[in-house]
C-alpha cells in the first residue's frame, strides 16, 4: 500500500469514527444572560422589607500573583571589596488580593409590575435617551437589558436588571417620598 493510500484509508477511518460522535452544542444565548427577575424575588438581603423585590450583582475579586526574590543570606564581602560568597536568594510566589469580591444589592420592580405595558414604557423611555434602538415590543429581551445596563452604569450599577431607582429616574414609578397620601 502506498503512502497516499495509507493516508486516505486512515482519514476515512477517522471520519467514520467521528461520525458517531456528537459535538455538544454551545450554550444558548439566553443561558448567558442575566437571571430573570422571578428568580431574584426569591432572595433578598438581610433585613429587607417583606414584599420587596431585589437584584444582586457580584463583582469578582481581582487577585494578582506576585513573584519576588527574597534574600536569604547577604553576600560576604572582604574589607578590600572582593566578594567571598555571593548573596543567596529564594524565589517566593504568593497571591495578593487587589480588590475584594463585592455583592451589591438593589431594589427592583417586582415581577408582577414588569407587565408588557411597563416594559414598553421602559423601552420608550430608554429610546428617548438614545439608549435603546430596538423595537418597542414589551419584552425584556437582551437588547433592552443592555440598554438598562448602559443607563445604570454611570450611577455605579453594572446590571441589566432594572433597579427601582432607575425606574423612578425614567419616570416609570412614583417616588414614594413625593406620592400623595391616599384618602
């Protein structure tokens, strides 16, 4: 058998063997997005008022690996300046936390408030501020969440989950400090 024939038969055998293998599909785009608000309403920070809904962002710690040369023994030098024995060093590697892990809790509109009409109003408010260019669909999709993130980032909240403060800032919810008492 020639070398070319041997290569072709090996390639054919490999193709047949791989035909039975299944390649796992990449995760769906939805799986990479932020959690739904329904999940976030089940958890709240300690001391949260009952019936309130919360979101949470987690900023991971930043850890740096530091490698240093540590002198174990200094050099021995004669009075005339000649080196009798050089200094002895040891390499030490350690990890140093540059920024601690941080959890940020923020109050959100509850799931029952996130109606298609409310989300459509959110999309219109984001569009009016040039933060959203998608269709006014009333669906909290990835594009809407990205726009919410752009709105909230300047205030220090890196999340696509709408905060109560951002909803009030957009005029979608009444700030309770300015609400009229019910009669």
